[in-house]
């Protein structure tokens, strides 16, 4: 085991501690980590499953339908089937890694163990990009739903964006237990909304509506694939929106009861619910409202039902679905930033927690950035940017699973992925194609994300890699692995 570090006299001294001994890490006082601790034992597997569904459920209410404009119903259908397979394989891989390495860093923790500091930080940065940008995209969809309801006479979305960020960051600052319970209730309402929509939409379904987009002259174009074979690839980022962020469940590991057992159960259960909800809306929305009309809609479930009373009900409940994902992804970005900051990869002040054990600046700073991005009002562009970060992180996390299976076959794994590296290898291949697909949809947005990603990596290379905190959980996982490897070699 790693020896206990000496105590420093003051919190300030703890935060300012410089390198000790050899290597690039720093040792910190117990006070340093005490000021950066989360509330443990808060969530069981049911609450974790609710968190996983909450992350994603806004994707059922809006965003995915823009893929109809890229690939038509057929292109989006094929893309969704492939992406659903990728997510299922990835979730099974992450269930294994989260049972073996339960820490608040999630994918960053896995990659840190498998790929070293550079790989860990690259993965954490990609996840942070995804989670910081996704709420901005969701905020624009919330604005569309609010305006369609005519609530408070609002016609300018920025008021909605500001209120959403202020209210829900405020709830998170009150503590994780309160936040997760509120999230669970909102998510349950959103699931009921999908059921109400499905019952109403079945009576309006017409198979001809699925293929009402006129075929183009693209290679392979038909009524089923109006934009040809390439349209399938272009629809991939929008198919991802059906499942985007479910991989964030392991970020709650340090706040879960029995994380090695409950995190895998929670993320797998969440994925099962999301597979059913994605299939339901993908078939019924264009089938009821027409693929062409739904391809540019800000609130497709509502417009698919026309001007009926049920449409109004779904509109209100749809707002709850968007809020559920917005609310829970704020939780996700704060925990990812908290983990990176606590370990010294990003400024350490970002990981300090308040008296309710909520990371204050890790909640507020990305919220300010997300609010600024939401002012663009470009939901589809922001969606593509979030998908870029997600897809890059998926590539790195699946490589991490394969590396850990090969290099550390004896590592304790309370849960093991069915199919092993074959399963995660499939997810890896699809994730690589997903990264490329973000450039097909909006190369400018993807390049901006790539530039930001490069800037983060430059910061790590020039500064933070020499100031890592040796006794943070993620660095200790790596230190223990190195020590065990040394003993084995001897």
C-alpha cells in the first residue's frame, strides 16, 4: 500500500504543496482530500439506473430527429441499430471496469489505469467536453418546448437557458442526495410521457409517412435511403443522441452504496430501458408525423400528435424529460471535473466541496460556459459537438478495457463483460466511425472541439502533468497497479 502522507498545518499549505520525492506526483495532506470528498452510500442500483435514464431521456424528446434530414428514416434506422449495438457492448465493458475501479472519475479512472496519465487525461477531457456542451444543446430544446407552450409569454430563449442553469445548479449545490431524488421523480414523469405519446401515436401511424422524404441523386438513394449510403454514416451522431451520456453512471461510484455491485447493475438496467424508448420514438414519431416534417422539428413528439389535447400533455411532460437530462448531466460534468481537479490534472480549486459535499466550482464554471454556448441557439450544432467529445471518449475507454484484460488478467472483477474483448472491440470500431461522422455532419463544429481538446492536452503537457496529486483515488489505483506489476516481475 502507499504510505500515508504527512499532515500539513493549514488547508492553504495543503493546496499549495509542491512535488515531493521523485516522479511527477505530489503528496497532499489528509486535509486536502477531506476538503474534496463526496457523500458516500447515497445511491442504490435503482437510483443509479434512474440516473442513467435521466442522462439520456431528453434524447427521446428532441435532437435525434435531425438525423432524418441526414439519412432519412432508413438511414437513421440503420445507424440507430448499429449505435445501439455499440452502446450495449460499451455499457457491458464499462460495467466490468466500474466494478473493478469504482471512483468518481468514471471513464477517466479506467483509462488512467490502462493508458497512463496522458491517456487518462485525454479520456477525461473528451468526457468533460461532452458533458459541458450537452446541457447547452438541451437548453435550446427546452427553449423550443417552452416557446411552443407559450409559457409566461416567452419568445426569447435566453431567459429560459439562464433560469434552467441557475435553478438546477442551485439544487445540486444543496447536495447529491437531494439532487438525485429530484432527478428520479422528474425522470419517472418523463418516462410516463413517452408511454402517453406511444399510446396516442399508434392510432396516427401510417407506414407511408416513414418514407415521405424525396430521394436525392446520391449513390444508393431510394425512398428508404433518400440520401443514399453516405446518409447512414451522416445519421450516426443523431442516433447517438438516443443513448448519449448513459456511460456517465460510473461517475456516481463514490456516492453509491456497494459500488462494485450496484454500478454495473444500474448502468445495464438503464441501457435496457433506453433501448425500448429509442425503438418506440424512432418508429412512431415519423410514422405519425411524417419523416420530412419531423426532420427539422424542435419538439417532434408534440408536432407528431398535431394539435390534440394529448399533444399539449406530452409537451408539458416533454419539458420534464428535457429537464431531467439537463439536470443529471450537470451532475455528470461536475463529477468529471471534480475528479480531474482533485488529482491535479486541472486547477485544484475546482474540486473543493461545500458543507453539503457538493463540488461548488465544478458545478458553476462549466455551467457558465454552457450558458454562453446555449446563446448561439444552434441545438443541432451543439449536439454534434457533444457527440464528438463522447465518441472520442468511447474510443479511449474501449481501448482501456482491452488493455486491462490483456495486461491485468488477474485484476479482481466482480462483474465480467460477456464476450470480453470481442464485445468491446466491436464498440471500439463503431466509435471510430462515429468520430469521423461528426466531421461529415459539421466539420467546423468538430474542428472547434478538436482545437479545444488540443488546448487541454497542451495544458497537461506543459504544466499539470508535473503537479498530479499522488494520493487522489485515481492516482493511487495506478500506483498500486505499478507496485503489483513490480512484485510480479521480481
